[in-house]
């Protein structure tokens, strides 16, 4: 469903991106498709992945200058364009395809 899951927990940020399209040669903290670091103490996430971190603030205002009191996972759905070049799966997952099965859970 995704090629780039990520999460924040406390002051930690982690992003798994096996295609390494987002990393663009960012320092040694990005190893074999995984980037992780502390966004509070060394500001690794803020300096290198600000756009990725901002997406966590869509539903809740997050102050990235201090640890987040919980854990948030992000699973951006694979688009048609991404599916064409993905080494993980050729299947795209538009929102309606994912939402449909979830409606039966209510």
C-alpha cells in the first residue's frame, strides 16, 4: 500500500524509503533505505526532512522543538505514478480503494 512508511515517537523520527528517492544523499544517518534520528536534540529530521515531518501536523498541531507524547504512523498511499516504478509493488492504492473495506468496520 505504501513505499514510504514513517513514524514519530517521542523525539524520534524514522522513515523507511527503499527507493531512496527522498534521501538525495543525505548524511550517514540514511542507511539502506532507512532514515532515523532525533528531531528535538540534533534536529536531524527538521534539517533534512521538514516536508515529511510537517505531514504529521495535518491532524494535530505538533511542536517539533519538544518530544511528542505518543506515536504517530504515516502510510502514504502508493499512487499510479509510483506504482509504475516501484520495486515493491505495481499496485496503486487510491484513497477510495482503501476506504471501501474500512466502511464495513463501523
